[in-house]
C-alpha cells in the first residue's frame, strides 16, 4: 500500500515537475509553468469565476445525461428484449457508435440555434449510443442457466425480467452509464468550444484570445480533473454496488 | 427478426429508415432534411470534386499519421507496462486518467502550441487512440498464461525468443482488440480536431456548406463520412475475429 | 432382482412409477439428439442417466423438466403429461445458477418466492433446508463468498425447499472438488432414504452413478437411446462406507466401463 502511494506521488511530482521546467525554459510562449497555472486556478476558484463557469457548463451536461440515461436504457431494454425492435433500432446505434457524431454539430446549430438545446443535443448524441448498446447486450447476455432456473421454478415472464434479467444486467448497464458520462463530458466541452463559448469553454477561449495562457491551462486542467474524479467516483460506486456480482458463477 | 418465415439480414432496417427519410424529405417537413435521393445525387456530384478529394486526402493523412504514432508508441509502451512492475505503477494512473479525460479540452492547448493546422489534428488523433491501445496491450501481456511462459523457459527459450515467440503472440488478440477500439476513437478524434481547427479537411468543408446552407451537400459529406467510419469499424471487427480465433481456446 | 431396498422388501416386484418417458425424440434441425427413447423412473428411488458426453442425457433431463419441448413422444409425471415446468419437479443445475446479487437465504427461498409464498413463511422454510444441507451461519453470505461445494448445497437446498415430488439433478457435482463430491454422494443416499422423493440424476461418472443409484440407465449416443438398465441389489442396504468395497459394486462399474469404452473418443 505504502509503496504504491509513494510511486503514485513521485510519478505526479515527476510529471508536474517536467511541466514546471518546460514552462520555465520556456518550450513555447504559450506554455505557462505549472505554478503559474495553479496560481491562476486558485485565483479563479477564489474570485468565484470558476464556480460560475461550471454552473453554466454542467447545465447542458446534466440535462443531456439525464435524457440519455432514461432514453438510452429504455431503448437498450427494448432492443435487448424484443427481436423486432432489435432489427429496427440496433443498426442505428451500431452506426452511431462507429461514426464521428461530432460532425453533426453544425446541423444541430442550424436547427436549434446556439442555445442550450443544441448543447444538450450534442451531449445526447455523444452519450446515448454507448448506453443503448451496453444495455442491450447486457440484457441479451443474461446467463441462460439463470433464466432456465427461474423458469423451472415456475417464474412468469415478468418475474424473469424483473428478478433475473434486469438485476443480472445492471452492472453492465451501469458501466454503460459511466462510459456515457465520459462521452457526455467530451460533448459538453466540444459544444462550448464549437457552438458558443460559455462557462469553462468561455474561460478557455477568452484567455487564449488575450494570451492569458495560465488561466487557459488552469481551466482545462480543472475540467479534466473534474471529469476524471467524477468518473473514478462512479467506478468506485459501481464496485461497491455490484461487488461479487460478476463472480459467483461456476467459471471462477 | 423474421418476416414471412424468412430471416431479415441484420442491417436491413437501414433501408427502411432510408425510405422513411426520403418520405420525410419529400414532404418538406424540415429545411434541414432534404430527401435522401437528393443527398445521394449530390454525393455523386461532389465526390470527384477537388474540394472533397482534398478533404478526404487531408483527413486520411491526419488519421493515418495519428494512428501510426498511436500504434507504434502505444503497443511497446503497453507491453513494457505489462512486463515491468515499476513502469506499470508509474504510468498506469496517467493512462487511466487520459483514457477517461475529456480530450476535447486539450485541443485548444494543442492549437496554441502547435499552430492552427495539420500537426494539431494529428496529435489530437493520436491522443484519442493511444490510451486504449496501451491499456489493451498491457492487459494482453498481463493475462498471458504462466504455464505458457514456463513451458518456453523449460525448453530453454532465450528472453528474445520468449518475447517474439510467446509474449507477442499470446498478447496479440488483446492488442488487436485495443487497436480496433483505438482506430474507432481515432476517427472521432480526427473529426473533432477538424471541427475545432476548422481550416483543413472536412472541418473546412462543413464550415463552407453550413454557412451557405447547402443542406444536401452537408448531408452528402456526412453520409460519406459515416459510411467510411462504419465500414472501417466493420472491417476491423472482422479482422479481429480472424486473428483472434485462438483467444477463446487458450 | 426384487430386492430394491430393505424398506421396500415387502412391496410388489414392479415398483410404482413416478415419471415415465414414452417414445421421446428430440431433433435440433436435422440432428437427432434423442430417438424414440422410453424409460421409467420408480417412485422414491434414485435413477441415474449415465453415458458418454453428447449422448443427450442433459437434453432428456431438460425435457423432463419442461425446459425444452420434445419433438415427439410424451412425458408423464404421476400420470399427468408434462407441458412445461411444474411444481411437481425441481431442478438442480450443473453451474448452480445462483443469483450473485442475492444472499444464500434469498437464493434458497427463490423458488418459493416465485411461487408467491409470503416472505416470513418462505424464509422459515428456507432456513430449515439451509440447516439440513449444513450451511447454518451462511444465511447472509453471497454466492461469491462460498466455495463451489457450498454453492451447490445452496442449489440443492433451493430445490428441496419447494418440496417437489421429483428432483432433477444435472451433473450436480461435476463442478465440485473430489472430497466435497464424496460427501455429497453420501448425503444423496441419505436424502433418498429420508425424503420420499424421486431423484433423476445425470452424471458422467460411472463410479458416482453406481454408488448413488437404485437404477442406472445407460444411454448411448447418436441418436441417443437406452442401451441397458441396471438395478444394483446387493449393496443398497450396506453402510455407505462399505459400498466401494462391495464386489457387486466393482462388477457393475467394470461392466459399464466395458460397454462404454468403445464410445470414448
């Protein structure tokens, strides 16, 4: 335990140290030192501008993710449980999963303007496919013997769905949600950089235009840290919620 | 899905959606949705034009270069991480961070550091693809069956032999899996890079078409792009199955 | 051949039949898995279905369970035709089929839960059977915290708790280690003696089949048919510890092996 902590810390010190040195040389006029960037981060956190920015940035992210979660899980269940809806809908999401959906942004802007709607739509198209595909494959891959077990003990179709299929699928559905959140972050930032600069995207764009690179790096640093910390918490939660859920079969 | 006792092919519902699109387009419900037939006609008109060929060329170049770096840096780093505990412990947290980080946020940094052009797009592409390749190569080496390595050693294999005759091949299914996912991510990376640095490739084309409200042109390019991306993904999936035939039985 | 068990000594030579399989065939497409298979399972006894892999013994068991439909033929349990799963039969799965997200208690009570038994009553009954299979103290454990042998005890308790007349066991001990398997086999003999149920037991182990069975049906593959039914008589009443030394036991094991050895690839 001690050893891994020491290694993690020294790895962090090494990387941030390299950043500091590279900033001092400097490798580029647009490369501030680590300390300058952290100072800018502290300044923006203290004067409240960062908090206000996140208030704006998180809005489309949260709305988009809630919509994607409900619509995505619903669609995934439909695809996983019903052959007709699988035939009808799954190709769309398979193509969406492979396609660079970011290319739809200009159309979304034309259709919905530069407001919140477009940004929510961007988050949705980025986050939804992985949620749908994870849910549908989780539902389809319910262990056959568990379904047979329930059937042999006289379970109704509804019992099988509620007591076997959905609980068995929930770990994979949850990790689909986590991947959806990850993609949603990409979408939210993309929307702010591409559609209209608001929130954190505004800090990034504005400080770049006035060559305040320390603030720009600080804003980028903060959003990456936020996303990574949040996703890690989700993963921890997943491990707690579904401890042992993937084990307990004969294969281990 | 069965119809009249016949099994409908897997992706055949796309034909249904295409027809629906055509009808919606014909009805003129929305300016943003021109009939699909018009989109395809436009696609055939513009596909040979210098502007589209240039965009395709630039995008392919950025994609291939980005993927090249991702693969030739990613695989060795991953294998090294799988074999050496110290390197693994030093690098793994960073790989995990960048795997889940919203990399779009880094594009502005690349723009100020490497300029408004091809270099930044290539680096964006690499950044999107490399982390999963590293992670999968690492996992591939980590899962190698101990008895396989011990077998090689008991027959007196040199470290060199062990690496090329055992490690690489035993980890290959995972490595290929990582490269497949990495390539799909790279497609997204190259487009996101071009959207944000919209002076090259399809980014410039999108800008041109959308500012002139050339809907059919815009959709034609999108259809082309999606079709290419999907074909690539399917080919890679097929390739992975061919190469990884022994993955399940080892 | 009349002596089946000491208990039944005074009863007629033809035992009462609990389950009968009549001319059952099963085709998968053009592949014939079972062909015109007929077999009878006497009440209160343990019958093993023994055969090389691919002989369709699990298929037959799942057809009896009502999990698979037969292509042709008929199954009767207590004179009633089988048309699907029913509360007269309970199944024990090779891979245990426990719910990984549920405690031992809920897993054992799950069959009763599906039959709509109230929570207090089903947990009460589950607790009895948890005790019977020797898992007292593990009621609140999860399957991944148990060993393979303990997991199968959960599966067994679940099947016993619904109190069905017929117990169907699909290679129940094949994923359990050797020592646990031996303990299970001894427990099986005791269960058969005490539970007044009909056991249908699929296994690929000759020794296991001869050790636990009142009747052994040898199935041969492609397409599957019953080649022979053996009823061990001499050692059923003996102490469990002495069965494996009994000459009849050894003779039967030998005889089965010599008829099956040609089918081993």
